[in-house]
């Protein structure tokens, strides 16, 4: 039952492929900006996660244009520059900084660009690809706010844009994102299929560092499927690939999110965590944190989250003072980060610290006071 004044159509908005993705994103963005509860509180859908898997790749979208509006490489470059800027802000300060601005930019300037006339079809495809990157960023911001159903709708429409652009490699990247999303929300039913499909599309078609990002996704999905030995073997393949790769060879859509070595290490840690191997999980979280540029400050949120996860793995092994030291580092970086994931990590940290205090771990009380102060200032 919808609240008064809410459109019942919002319940299914974005949970389909085949409609006009640009128009759908306009409507999702408007609902997001206006904080429509029916979307902000929408649940993650396992059925929707499977939508890209059952699609006929030959389906074509009808390209619509705005009369009298022409665009080219200059406009596409401007969008890419904006995507890079917003992504840097997101990575440093968390998903709730500039969220409305990003959504508004997608639903206005970028949607208009996608429906412009282009002298070359290649330019039109590149415009759609840039829009897909921004749609993914909007989804990421929703995910970072704990709004998983809304994030999923952005991801699905980002995938639809890559299909309209005819870019299978970029489409595979969105499938990879959707696989991680399902695992992160503990709904892994279709994630192995998504990860395997994505990897099959890019294998041998991209540089080694990019392929490593897809390979480690499959490793993590195998771990969630209870196939431990295969997961460990796939992790080794990802590690070999990323060592052979060069970051500058990454496509635009993969380059936005920082060091591929750090990303592979982070998902390797998550793979081992799922397998219950806390020693290896801790080691790879530490590697990921060290691999971030600028001592973590250029990627402040993810480095802080990585260190927080490393501390949990140390605590799971009984290394309580080490965990406190690592959590102290993470708190140094959480400073101005606005993110529900950060808030969840600090809450979980405090739960562990209270048990540490009862066991006489000396740094625990001071760190708990600091974490409590952070919570009060980030409510």
C-alpha cells in the first residue's frame, strides 16, 4: 500500500530491462532526490538480479533524440571529467556528500546528452557509456546509504545503457558490480552466474589488470557457493593477472575506482573471510590498505573500511591489542566520511571493544570513547 501522494508505479520503477533506460533513470533520479520512501526503502530483489542473465543480447533499443540538440566529443569529455570528480569526492568523503547533485546531474545534463544528435554513432555510444558510469555512481551512493533496492535499480539501468551502446565489455563490468552487490547484502543466489557470465565476456578481451578484477569476483562468488578449493585457485589466477597488468591500461569505467591491486587484495580478503580463513583475510586486507594511493587519503572511505575489516579479522584470531591499533588507524580516516557503511563498521567495532574492556585490554576504553564521539557527530 502506497503512502498518500506516492505513485504506485514507483514500486516497480527500474526493475525491468527493455524500456527506455534514459527515461527510467530520469524518473529514478527524481524519486531519489525527493527521497521517495517507496524507493529509498525498497528491498533488494533476487529475481531482478537475474534479469540480465535471461536477456537476448540481440535486443535493440530505439534511440530517441531531442530535436535541435547536437553534441560531440567536447560534451562527452565534460561528462567524464564530472564523473571522475564526483567519484573522487565519493571515495574520499563517502557517498552522502554531493548525492543530490550527482542525481540531478544524471537526470538533467547527462540524460539530455544521451538524447542528443551525434555526427558519429561512436560518439553516441560513448555518451551512453559515460552515462552508465554516472548511473553506477548514483547506485553506489544509494548502496553506501544502505538503500540496496534503490542501488540495484540504478545498476540495472546502467547495464541497459551499456546494452544500448552495444558495449559488451562495459556491460560485463555492471554484471560484476551486481554480483558483488548480491554478496554484500548476503543474497548470493545468482551471484556466481553473474560473475561467470561477466568473466566469460571479458576473458582475453581486456588487459590483465582488468581481467583480474573479474577473476577475483568469480573467486569470491565461488566461496559463497561453498566451493572453497576452486575459490582459492581462482584467487591465485587473479593475483597472477593483476601483477602482469598496468593500471594505465584500464578502460575508463574500470579506472575510476583506484588501484586494481588494492581491489584484488580487498576481494581476496573477502573470499578468505567467507571461507573462515581469518589469517589470510587479515593479510590481504592489510595489503589492500597499503596499496591505496596517498596513504589512503585519496580513497579515505574504502581504506578506512578496509582497516576496520582487518581489525575484525585480527580480533577473530584473538589478537586484541593489534585489532585496537588497526581500528585506531581506521578511525583516523573515518573523520569526515559520511557513509552508512562507515557507521555500521563503527557500531560493530564498539560492540567488540566492550568485550575487550571486560577482558582488560587497555587501549579498548579510549578507543571506544573515540568511536562513541564519532557516532554522536555522524548521526
